[in-house]
C-alpha cells in the first residue's frame, strides 16, 4: 500500500539538505581561499602586538 504524501515535510527536508550542501560548499570555498593566501589566514583581530 502506498503511503500518504506529506508535501510540507518533504519540502522542508529538501530545503534543509540544500542548505547543508550550500554550507559545505561555502566552507570548502573559504578553506580553499585561506590556502591560496596563507599570509591572510586568520585575519580579523589580527596580530597587533
């Protein structure tokens, strides 16, 4: 017997999985950018002694 579709839940799951994939892609892009510029790695508060 076929199950009753739950469209709202299925859409929420697709959106959640899409968000996870986008976050992983952004993290990979950020780490690749940091690897390209090792002198700028960890910038922000900086090393102002």
